[in-house]
């Protein structure tokens, strides 16, 4: 059982997954597929192939949210996506980058 507002990770190798929901409405995001077969870096909300890509993505994120009013967002092409629905939080700034070079896990 998974608590409300929690994430779950299921390791590689499953051939099936059974989902059972209660009577209350829910929102579910299921992501899956074959492993990428390459090393990737993950830091905060960003995934990239190198330290430089992560730095670039964070810089772009900071620029976009600084230029936008609190109720706007941008897609990956820098175009406005529209206002957030009522009750949804606004975008937040990224945390400071670590003072060391980011590298993928071995």
C-alpha cells in the first residue's frame, strides 16, 4: 500500500503490476520502460548527460521563473503553458548547485 502524496519505485524485472484504488478519486503517474543503457545525472528536478547540461538546465529554469509571474509556467521550448489551476503551488526556484562537479552513480 502506498500512502497519499508518496512515490514508489519498483526495480527492473517486473513483468506485471496490479493497481487497486479505493473509492476516492486519485491521480496516478506510471513511468516505465527499458533502462536507457547510458549513464545519466539526476539532480533536483533535472536529468542530463553531463554536469554542464545540469548547470544549463538549472540556469534556464531560474531565468524562466524569474521572468514569469508566480502563476505562469514554461514548457521545454520556453513557451508559456498558461496559469496554474487554483490550489496548485507556483513554481519554486532550484536549490543552489553543489560546490563539487556532478557525476553519475556507478
